[in-house]
C-alpha cells in the first residue's frame, strides 16, 4: 500500500479561545439574490427624498472663499452642491474644522459632461458663503459635503425608485404639504389624471432579472391614500411579468387620508419569469395622493421577528456565524439619524462622485441589529466616513444608553428595543468606513491617504471610547487597509492610535491567465496555484509575496501591535485571460470552496486572524472585462445562489458551515510525519511557492469536545492518513466531508455538491483513513 501520513494531535495550544467565523450580509437590492427584506417593494416605499454626503479631497488653488477638488472625476453638474453644508475634516494647514455653506458648485472644465466653462480643469469648484483667509484649504485637505434633496428633482417622491407614467397632461409630482396624519415622512406622491385623456401612474418592481425569489402564500398591499380630484379612484395591480395579475382592484378613496389593505395570494413555480410589478394609477378621471406603500407576505414564519425574509434568515442560521458584517456601499453617504429612522421616513443615501442619485433604500441599522440578535451573531457595523464625532457619540448612546434618560436610548426603545444592545451582544465591532484605500470604486466615500484616514478614524473612535457605555470587552474599533499593500497598511496603522483591530480582505484567485492546455481547461494549472494560496498568503518567505504575513510581521514589530482580522475573503476572479467557460468551472467549484476554507484556517493558525468574514451571503454574479476586452461574468460572491426560489447553496456555503462546526475552544498544534507530499508552483497565476503541502490539518479542543479538520489538496489522488497523540480521534467519531466527483463540480444549475455525514464507530486512529482528492474532512468526537 502507499505510505501514510501520520498526524500527531498534540497537547500544545497554538491559539487559545478561537471562535466561529462570520459572513458579510451583502448589499440589498431589487434584482438578484440580494433581495433580503420582508418589505418586497423596499426601494422608496415612503416616497422620501435623497440624502447625499460625500468626502472630497481638495487640490491646490483654494482661496478665502472657495476650494477646488483634486481631480475632475465627478458627474455632479454645476449647482449640484448649492446649499450644501461643508466641513473640512482634515487639513495639513489651518483649515481643519472650518464649516459653512456652499453657495455655488461648478462642474470641471473638460470635454466630457458635466462640463462648465467657468469651472476648473482640476476638478469641481466649491464657492463658500463665508470669507476666511486665515483658514484657507490646503492641497490634500479633506472636506465633507452634506445635502438633503427633496422635491421634484433627485429627491422627488417617485424619482428613479419608481417608474413614472404620465401622458395627455397627467402628472406625477411631489407633495410636501398635504401629508397623512402622524406620518413619519416629509413627502408623498401626487398622481393627477382628473381630466379626460390624462394618464398618470407609478410602478415599483422587484425580482427584475432572471428571478431569485418566488411568491408563494398570502400577501397584501398596504398604502395610505387620499382622493384629491375627480372621482377619487385608484387602480392597484400586482403581477409577475405579463401573467394574469395576482391583484387588480379599483379602490374608491375618501377625501381624507385613510389606510388601505388589499390581500392577494400567489403560488409560483420555480420556472415563472418576469419582474414583479406593483402599479398605482388614478382611473375614471381622478387625482390621488399616495404614501407609505408596503408589499409583504402575511403567512410567513411566526418565529421570525426580523425585517428579513424567512429564507434569508434560514440561510444565515444554517451557517451559524459568530459575526454578521453589514456591508452596504450606500451607507457610505448615510447619516446616523437617517439609518435609524423607520422605513417610511428613511431617505435614500448617496455619496459617489460617479453619480447624482441613489435609487435603493438600505435596511436600517435597527433592523440589522434585530437580525443579529435573532440569529445569534455579533454585529460588525461600518461607520460612514461622513460621520461626525457627535454622530459617533450618539451611536454609542443608541447602542447602550438608558432608554429613559438618554435621547438615543429613548429612540432605541421607541423602535421597539428598550434593552440596550450592549446587553445583547458579546462584542460590537465598529469599523471606520469600507475600503478607504479603494478610491477608484468608492470615490466620494473614501479617505484614501493614510494620515488623514487614520486621524479621522481616531476622532470617531475617541468618541466611542469616551462614551459612558463603552467597555473594552464589549467594543472593537476596526481600521481597514488593503491586503495587497503592506506599506499602506503600516502607514495607516501608524497614523491611528485608537483602533483595536486592523482588517484586510485577502481575496484569492484574482487574476487567472494560465488555465488551459491545447484549448481545454487544465485542472492542474487552475487548481495547483489556487491550493497553494493558503500557504502563499501566510507563510511564503519571499519579500514580493505573502502580503498577509508581511503585514502581520510589520504590525507585531510596531510600537503598538494590534491583531489582524479579515473583513472580506472569497474567490475574486475578475481579471485575466480566463474564458467564460473557465470562469464558470473555476469560481463556484467545490475546489474553490475548499481553497477559501483552508485559506481562512491557515490565517488563523499562522497570523492569529480570529475575526474573519466570508464575502458574502448573497451575490449571483459580477460583470467584468477580460484581458482581450470581452465581457465576462463571475458567479461570485454569494454563498447562496438564491434564497426563496430553489434555496440552493454554493459549495462555499457548505465549507463555511463546516468551519463553524469545528471552530471552538483552543486551536492545537498538529505535526505530520511519515508521508508528507508536496508540490511547487512557479509563477502561475501570480503564485510562486515551493513545497506546498497536500495534507494540512487543524485540531480544536473545547472541554471534552474535539474537532479535527483535514484537507487533501491533491487534485487527482486519494491520500491516507493515520492519527497519533493524546488527542487523536477515538471512540464514536462523526465524519463530515466536502468533496465531489469532479473538482469543478458546482451547484449553479442543480444540487450536485453537498457535504456527507457518516458515523465511525470504535474509530481506530492507527488505521488508514482515506482522504479523497480535493476534499475537506471534519472529524468530531467526545473525549
């Protein structure tokens, strides 16, 4: 027989007190697997306005009454920021703390629109209402702009979030005076078609691509309305695609505001197609006011108290994450008061220099924390870079303030949770923004230069730690960097003195150029480098590689060492020459899932990365351009394929579940003798690594409960292992295993990959246990 590997499970503790990993909740939207909330028509159901808050870096040329952005990237037309408030939040000179009002903003002088001949080729020009020569902005200063937009422009009641129909003189406008009694909002929609030949209407849609959820059960449309002209009638319609409507009803309105509820039922198969449309239109020559539209299921689970759909909650519970990171790029332009507001009072929030609007409404912070409490996960919340220090203090009051004597503690109680959140969670993670380094993707919501970023983070974290509800055991202040840029990370770390954790996103398999032989996919070229990545990131001694190890080493030798954590990790194939066929075989594969899981455990073992978050719960596909300038889509990053149609999970979901089944207690040292086969990679898909190990193992002990995870990274051969040592498996052993027939197997079109479970009675550690190729095996027993 072939030689066996001997894995000795020692009594030596490598990392004490490890805990389960986490997952990113993902972006909420209306068109793919990110449709998370029970409120199905969630984009702007209260017809509220737009909050725009942006962080801009200033260049040279400022005066006592103006400043100019450092680059001409913005899509903001002249006048976009008129009336906004400004605050210079960091300055190399004397301008920090300067505040006031923008009286005029001028688009850059350039060839492409928006273009203003009175602007600067350097970037957007901001003219201030005040004149303060002593506090003139300097080159490289950072400024926050804040503006609320209402009325019939970007903040209009039906602007972009609803499709508007108007013809023959009919109109859809914003109403801000005649509002429902006791409303929490500031505006509603006025639909006028009270003359013969006029038409007007608004239509909201969800599930708008290939369909990621199904309507099965009892539902209702609820809304507030008032007749204000003609016959005061409104038609309400709900339908999938062009199929027979589930609801088509004319409602006779009163001339006073009233609440209306219209029930309907649906029983959709997995094959139905078309977006779900919810339409309101005046009929029989009528004019109406409309507000607070809600479309919800009424016969959902009675055990789900959250604002998130049953299928979403079930998917999270199935993973049993310790952390639930609230990733949403829209939050980068939000305010604390807005993110805590009830649904019908919440405004869309935008920040990006590449747009002038945001048409999605994110779930609120309160709703997110209720979800965390229900699924038993600690929250990881990102404070927007536009947050003020006062907002950071108010956030702490909301999280832990007394419900009777503090303003934001009272707000928490009004929202239905009198008990402080600090009494609910083991720890609360507060991260300063998301990917400040990524000034390309998040420009307008990022402070990309190390010193300004670290200093601003410190100002917010100082408020967190000065709060009377703060406890060093309860809160973690998190500062983020770029996994591929150790020098930037060290500069960020050294610029801050208040963060407790530094966080990175060490995605794997980002660029794939070497993937086939003779026009056919080459498994070894794809998965040889991929399976070497766990050790490459954490162990490779080359100075040009192992960025996570470089960051860890530099931080440990700094004047203030802090732990590393992982805010996001997954496959990230979105560049290179790889074909679409290759992407579809590689990214969602069982081999990819096993590689990511091994990467996470190796970072825990070697770099003490205890707080790690897979990215993400949802995510159908990502579009990108290959090196030959043709379009590709990567089936990433979601652990789920859908939540509510087939509820299929990707292999990544099952790998993460096995990790969380194992992670508890102390990570023990395991050593290997006997057969210890390796392979080497030389500059394939950016990876160079000598003697990567086919067999890798991780043991955990929590009291009498033992867990042992063993990987076989061989692409074609099964390998045998035996176990030795005081803590070797013994007695009745439960074995869970993730593998499949082919390394490229996935669940994209049918459920092919799933872990198996087997009970091994009277387990004999001295006998061979065969590990299938490309497999992840979890052994658990009581000892």
